[in-house]
C-alpha cells in the first residue's frame, strides 16, 4: 500500500514528523505548486493526479491544511476507491476569523462523512483549532479521535522527533483498512 504525505500550508520542514517519515519509511510527499498561496482546487487536482499515477491503494497522511484537503477532495472525487484510509493530524479550523488571508478561500469546511477509515489526531493546545472544534470536524467526517494532550500544532515545534506513536496509529489504521476491504 502506498503512503501519501499531504503537508499543510507552507509544507513540512526537515524536522517535521512527515519529513522524517518520508526519509525513514518511504512515504511519498504530494508536491503542491504553491505552498504559500494554496488554492483548494489546485491542491485537490494534485492529490487526484498522485492517486491516478499508481494503481496501488493508498493511505493518506495529512497534517493541518492537508486534512482539509482530504475532506474537500473526498467530497468531489470519483477515485475514492483508491484510498484505504487517512491519518488526519492537527485539523485546522479554517473558518476562524483570524485565519491568514491565504487560507480564507478554503472555507467553508466540508462536513460530508469520509468514505474510508480515518483517524483524527488532536492536541489540546493547538493554536489553530480548539479541541472541541477538532472533535466536531472529526465527528462530521466520521473519524476515530486520538487526543494526544498538549502538543501544540503537532508539527516540528512539538518535539515529536520520528513520532513513533503516530506511526503506530497509521499502522493500525492501515491494518484495519485492509481487513475492511477484504
């Protein structure tokens, strides 16, 4: 099964757990044309292209705006069968009034249930989303929720290193997705 990394706004830097998983585990990063002024339709098209480029089923590994990408893509794509599951980490509340102007065009937040297994990983002190709001988005999307305490935006600044706990969540999600598809 392929593992596709979907970084958020401004990409994931070298110390970010996504970048470390790319190096350690061979996960593939979906490259976007513009990490600084993201356009939802462009990002959705890039994800679709990445999925169509290889017939193997995929696990999506999203961080921050990448989580919103998964929800938006799933609400419109004809290729949903190519995805076996999604690990959605640090869901951002892009409907907040204090969102940067680069992200305001991503609203409204999709509310359609995801058609594949998914796990949302939430922090109790994420500066971009309250725990309650993250839980509501996860409920709308039909995600299992895994709260990890006060870990900020669950990024390179959170001190996670290789984030073995996250990798274990992904492996459980992948195993469950394989069982569900057989």
